[in-house]
């Protein structure tokens, strides 16, 4: 994870911010550039999904939304740590 954050930080997408409650910790925040990239990616994905499901009957669309939401929000077991 540290390597991913390091690379994103070098590219100006995130910044490490000291945690005021725990000096050992740092929070990772999106920079303005990072927010712009995240919003652009969200727009692209949303537009693509709309193209894929745009012609689906409204009732089927609602059912699909409920199913996908259930899949995404379902509790998952935490994988065991590797030795």
C-alpha cells in the first residue's frame, strides 16, 4: 500500500497529512489534481454504465440496481494474514 501511495504522491494526486490525534499516523487526502482525476473517472464510468443499461425497462433497471447494490455492500470475510 505504501508503494501505491508513494507513486500517487509523486504524481501530485494525494498528500500525506499528519493525524492530529496520533503522531505516528498520517492520513492520505486527494489533492485538487487527484479530485479532478477521480471526478473525471467517475463521470466516464457513469456514462459507460448509462450506455450499457440505458434501454433497460425501468422496473428491470431498479431490480438490477438493487442486486448490484447488494453485491457491493454485502459483508465480506476478512482474509487471514499471510505469514
